[in-house]
C-alpha cells in the first residue's frame, strides 16, 4: 500500500514536470510572438501584423444561450485577407495601440476549450492538434481606468506558428 502511494506521488510529480517543461516551451514561443506583436502594433508595421493574422479572422464574439446568432451572422463576422486593409484601423485602433504595448504576456489567459462554448470550440478547430487557445482580454476606460470598453485577441498555433485567430470588442468591426 505504501509502495503504491509512493509510486503514485512519484508519477504525479514526473507528470507535472513534463507538463511544466512543455508549458515553458510554449511560453517561450508565445512570449517571442507576443513581444513581436507588441512591437509591430507600437510601430504600426502593417505588413508584419498582416503576416501573423490567420484568415478568415473572426471579429464577432458570442456566448451560447445569450447570443442567438444565426450561422449567417457568425459567418458575417469573418474577415477575409482581402478586406483586412479596409478594417485594419478599426481593429488596431488608438486604444489597441495604446494598451497592447503595456500589457504583459502574463495577462494572456489559456482557454479551457473542453468547457467552453461554441465560439472557442470553432476557433480550436483551426489550431494544431495538442496546442491551445490563448486570449488577451483588455477592459479599459478613460485615463487607463477600468471601464465598460473592452477588446480581446485570441491566439493559437496554426501550422506550427502562433497567429491571431480572432478579435472582438464591444462594437462590431464590420458595420
């Protein structure tokens, strides 16, 4: 009995170390991606930003049971690459340019896909098997106070590289 308990503890610790090593690798890759994103937003490097966006980019957020959006409305939130220049300034607006460079990578949250709704499950279909969704949610008001305004970016690995999969805010990107 005592030997089985020791084995269990040992295997649990070994499993945690393995997960920690994998998380550190992902963190290192994502940290590099995120720092590049911050620099590109801060310096308004349009080409570099466009290169890290996965198209079609989802620009509408919905919550199951709260937002009864039709499939057509959900598809309407998708932004194709040829339309990106038209909406780039709406997505990477002054608030995004002001806030993103100040947000630390530790403020990016991992999304639990299994317990999430349709929105995140659809985005999860785009990412590499075994990878995860990450989200930076920023709520703000005037003069950097917490307010009613918000935006979020959802990231994931596609073909081995991190990409921006989605952006949403309190207003629709495409009117």
